[in-house]
């Protein structure tokens, strides 16, 4: 990659640092791919909860609790990291906690009934909360590495490598699952092994990040307010950045739709289209492959065409995905929808993170990325819960629910209209005193 260009990286930033930063996306992607999307979600419903009518609700409730915790606490954690120049230290701590929580999920098959359900929900809440902390903190390093003009490219490199990590982890897990199933081993045996594989990949890859990525921020001597007070102050400061606020509103909408794809794609494929679990894992693998390509290609596209047009283009693709998924009746047709979803997912997530880096004041990077995490976690509650409510109100018709998801992407496009990236960047620099 031609990352040595001054137009892409900030002065003094080396390629190895960018690689180290991108390796964190590689590290943590296996968690969402295996735990949240492809393996443990289905096992929780069918294995831990034994297919009870409330099982899917319990799963979404655990995720919603974790997202709510992140929404309320991440701005304060980000601000603390900014003040103490300790983003890397906090990232290391949250990574260790997520890895431990993921590995601990392997213990759930040893329990039965309500004890197993409660333990699994608790560990999902904890691991997903710490995963989300790490996602926000690693995003806060981006503006220290890339220039405003190159932020899209560097963000795209990270997302692309992240999807490679997700595919690698899922691929190893799939190979083991096929081996175990060929020998007649039950899910209670092979699912815990996939969780241990995921935790191991996360830990080992994150060590590359911690060894290559330096902490450039300097401590700031300020008194630390309470978490609630910090959240209020952060929103107060962000209100002076109207383009950043438009981006947050846009993020809540379109990321709500993306959350539907991440958390419910496997369920839709199996219950509506008729996929079997092994086919679903292959489907998610290919979706990650397409997402890696989308993140990498759109990283260059958004720097060439502009962040806002590139994000808008990805949202148009998302609308097409929802319409196709709602209409197709064959596995082959759904494969096309999944491939497009992968391209759109990598593009939209990369663009959103890069735009946040451009619009955030340099002295409050972790704090403003905390607000971005707040928006994405709020979206992760709104999107799937809306999908579930529509499914329930229509008597289990998931086709109507996925079609209604287009509303979230269309709303995101409309909220992009008043956003001005040049004006927002200028405001960030002026308020930073530069």
C-alpha cells in the first residue's frame, strides 16, 4: 500500500503503526462474526435456551443491555482516556476483559436450565460491552495516524483487514465444526471450541496492535467529572459542531439497518430461505469476504469523491439489499443479496468511522468517538428491536420486516443532506484552537 504519501498519513507516522492499528480490526472481528452472528447466537436459542419461545427475546435483551451500558459509559471512558493520554492502556484492559468473557462462554454447556441461560446472558453482556469499548477506542487512534484527506483510505484498510480476521476466525471454526459433525459430536461439544478459537485469535492479533501502535496523546490536567456529568458535557460540546451532530443522527438511522443485517442475517437465512447451519456459516464467510472488498475499495472512493457521496452510495446499495432479500425465494437469489450486503457493510462502516475522525476536534478524539459509539449502540437497539416488533405484529412475516428496514437507510440518506464536511472540519479545527 502506498501509505507513505504525506496526503494519507500524518507526519512521522510509519507504515508499521498503521498496520498495528489495522490489526485490531483483524483481532476483534472474529468476536462479532462467531459470537454475535454465525455460531453462538443460534446455539443460545436452540441449545442453551432449548428453543423456548422467549429465547430470541432473551438473546436480543442481552445485547440491548450491553449496548445501553456502552451508550451511558463510553463518553466518560473516552474523555478519561483523552485526559490521561491513556487510550492504549484502556484498550488493553478492555481487550483482556472481552477475551476472558468470550472464553468463559465456553463453560455454558456445563450448566442446565435457567442457570445456563442466566450465565450465558451475563457473559454476553460483559463480553459485548468490552468489545464495544475497544471498538470505540481503536477508532480514536485513526485521526492521529491519517490526514483528513487520507482518513477514508486508512479506515478502509482497517475495515478490510478486519473482515479478513473475521473470515479467518470463522473459517477455522467452520473447519472444526464440519470435522466434529462428521464424527457425530453434538453442538455442546463443538460450540465451546469455536469460542476458545475466537478468544485465542482475538488475543494473539491484538498483541500485534499493542506492540506496534504507540500512544501519542499527552495527559491533560483536568478534574474528572462523574459519568453522567461527563456525558452531559460531551453532548454540550458536540452541539457546537452541527455537522458532527448531523452525522450522529445519520449514524443512528443507517447503523440501525446494518445492525439488523449483522444480528439477524443467519436467522433470516435459516427461517425464511431455508439454509442449514453449515450453509449459514459459509454464507457469513462470503459476506465477510465481500465486506472486506467493499471496505478497501470504498476507502479510496470516499477520498476521491468525498465522504458524504460515498456513504450515500453505500446506503443506496443497502436499500437494494433489503428489497432483494424481501423478494427472493431461492438460496441462489439470497446469495446475491448477501454479496451486496457485504459490499455495502464494509463501505458504510468504513465511511462512518472516517467521517467521525474528520469532524472530531483533535483534542477530544476519544470523547467524540465515544459519542459515535453511543450512536452506533443506540442504532443496535433500535434496528433489531424494530425488526422484531414488526415481525411480531405481522404474525412472523420477516419479509415485511426486512422490507421496512429500508426506512432506516432512506432516513440516513436524508440526514446526510444538510451535512457539510468542509464546514464541519473547519469547526473542529477552530474549536481546537488550530
